[in-house]
């Protein structure tokens, strides 16, 4: 149900992306399967946190940015969803040793990988993160870390990119956020969910120590849902009838998570979780394993808010 071998057919990462010579980035990432709106955290301001703020308003035809230049360093990314569909937005830039022109050329030359439509240049780009699964009319926030240089805002729809720059000159006193929860993404699994996750508004630090990009998809699921039930849903053929006791689309209540981040990055999403039972998954395809989503390789965890421990699939 959640995701099968073909990423494009499972409505998680079903589109490609391209940077054409003129500089247009078109993302086609289909809607997530959750049908229940995520729980918004109460938005905060950059001033209240001590960071500069980049506000992105997602419209049907593009992104409106509050500024075209931010200081390099820690930045509060605020994403306002002005569309009628759940969406997300993040930041993307050239990877190590690349320029924006290099990234555009790589994207134009190889717009998709063999991983069922997932853009191959995403494995080369620097992706510091951003909030995913922002409900229609809602707001998602994350603190990201930007090096000086050129960046673009991209999203889950087909809006063209919005370009901006990060300039040298951040305050030297700027310090990393202090997280309430620390989660690590590895190839292929999560660590940190066994430490006890609080309910309510909180700041997470999500670090990708793996060799591939990762995402953090969060969903509230019925009490008692097991890893076996999640893995059955992940591997179920599209359109197949769930077995007795199997999860359905209505059982997954999408929450604001992390849209995508590249290796070596940390993003600090601002999250608000009700008390309950949750699942965390990553659906980035693995080009070294036939393009199957990371969730099928063990990148799944189940946890309860309020201090209970987590369970996860073996990470091998």
C-alpha cells in the first residue's frame, strides 16, 4: 500500500525533475497517500529563534520567496501552503565541486535515473532539507544549514524553481539548534526512535549519515500496528485488496516530516505530534538495488509518543 517496487506507481516519488538550459526546474512528485491532514505546529519566527528566515509561499503556479538573499549558516525555512493539495518544499543546490550551471547540465543530461523516475541528479546535489507533507492552507517549518552560494527552492508539485543566494556574513555567535529529539538516517534504517518521543511541539535533529539521500515520512497509524503490518503494506501490489487486518490508506494519517536531504546534512524540522502510535519511513529508491524504496530495505520504524520505545526492521 505505502510503496512498492515501482516508486512512480506508489504515489510517493512518482515524477522526475529536470533543469533545462534556461534554468527551469520542474519537479513532479505525486501527492502522498495520506488522506488526513497533518497536525500543524504553531509557526514561530526567525527572530524568536535567533536565525534569519526564508518564507516560501507555495502557489499553484510557483513559489513566492520573502527574500532572494539570506545569510549563510542556519536559516529558518517557513513553508506556507497556499494550494488546495498537501505539498512540501525544500532547498537544493550544487553538490561538492559543482556549480549551479554544472547541476543544471547534469539534470538536463540525465533527468531521471533507473530508479523509476527519481531524478538521478538528486544523488549528486546538496539538499539541506525542508518540510514535507504540509497540509493545504497549513505551514511547515524546518531549520536548515546553508553554505554560501546559489540555491533553489523546489517542491512536490510542478512549480518552476525559485532561485536565491546565501551570502557570507552570518553572525559568528549563531549556534546550532538544540533538539528535543535526535534521529539518524543510515543505509538503511533509523536510529533514535527508541529513546522515547514526546508529544506536542518539538524540534528534531535529523542527520543523514548514509551514502544516499533520505527522507523522513511520518504517519500516525492505529494503535497496535506492527512492523510486519507496515512491511506487508509497503510491499503490497498496487490495487491489491489488503489481507484481513492489513493497513489501508485511511489508516495512515500523514504528518509533517522531512521532504528530502542529502548525505552529510542535518535538518531540524519543527514538529507537532499528538499522543499516539506512529510510523517513520523513507521511500527514496536505491539505485544499487534495482530502485526499490529504502523502506523495503528496512528503513522503517514504529514508535509511540510519550516515552515508549520504538521497533524497527533489521538494518543489515
